């Protein structure tokens, strides 16, 4: 392979590898995996939310039951005391206190019932939510497997290109490779063919004087495009 052909072949290999690496980073499978991962994260957050709702409602129910028992015991004590009271004013005061306790117990029972209903609703929702876990995790696993397959295919292609790249670079002069690598680091595509008066790297026309200067360069040299700095293959 001539130096001209080798340089263009090297650029083709490097360009193809760049395209593959870009495709690897922007695979549809990667987006699908991200979507599946977000779905699992949202599912887990909802599970936590429902469990906290159940726990909160359970605390209210327990508190209402405890409060109800306390109020009932106090009401019983006052009722027993009322049977021994003779003075009307004292009896009236005790009766008023008993009525207040009954109102408090009614409010406590109402809170408990509402919390119990909320707890039951949350437990139903949690059951339905947990039933979806398998399909969500399965979708995540499948998305991950498909991404790995897609990445593996590209990695295999990149490995083949690395072998080709090493072979081609072995055919080129070290000084030329240094120039190539330097230009490639700046503009990505380091070598381009001069087609007529146009550089196929930047797609700009060279002036007649620039074309003449490029064509008068030694056959074994690679002059740079005056427009973009790429190494020109004539």
C-alpha cells in the first residue's frame, strides 16, 4: 500500500471508529435502559410513600384506640362517682364532665375510623403496586441485556478497527504519523484528498496559486490545506 493510500486508509479507519464510539454513546438501547431505570426508581418511591402512609394511618388508629380506652375508663369512674353524689350542683358538674368526655371520645373514634379507612385504601393500593414489581424489574433486566448486546457488537467492530489501525500505522513514517496525530487532535479528520481545486476535508476551493503550490510539493510529502490545515493527498 502506498503512503497516500495508507494515510487515507488510516483516516477512514479512525473516522469509522469515531462514528462507532459516538453511536455507542447514543444507542437507543441506552435511552431505553434509562427509561426502565427511571420507572423502577419511581416505583420504589411510590412503594415507600404508600408504606409511610400505612404506617402513619396505623399510628393514628392506635392513638385513637388508646385515647378511647382512656376516655372510657375516665367516664366509667365519673359515672360511678355520680351514683354517690347527693348535692345537685356537684352532680351537674360531674354530668357535664361526663358529656365532655363522651364528645372527646366521639371525636377520637371518628379520627380512628378515618385513619382506618385511609390505611385500608393505602394497603389496597400497595397490593396493586407490588403486583407490578415483576414486570418493571423484568423490563429493566431486558433493557440492560439489550444494551450489553448492542455495546458488545460495537466493541467487536472497534477491536477489529484497532487491529487494522495498528497495521496501517506500521506502514507509515513516524514523522508523518506525528503530523497526522497532531492535526487529528485539532480537527478530527486529519487527511483529505485534493479533488481538482477542492479540499475534501473542508470542502473549500483553493486558489490557483495554492493548488499550484500544493501540486509542486515533493511526491513523498503531504502538504497542508491552506484553508483547514489537513494533510492533502494528491
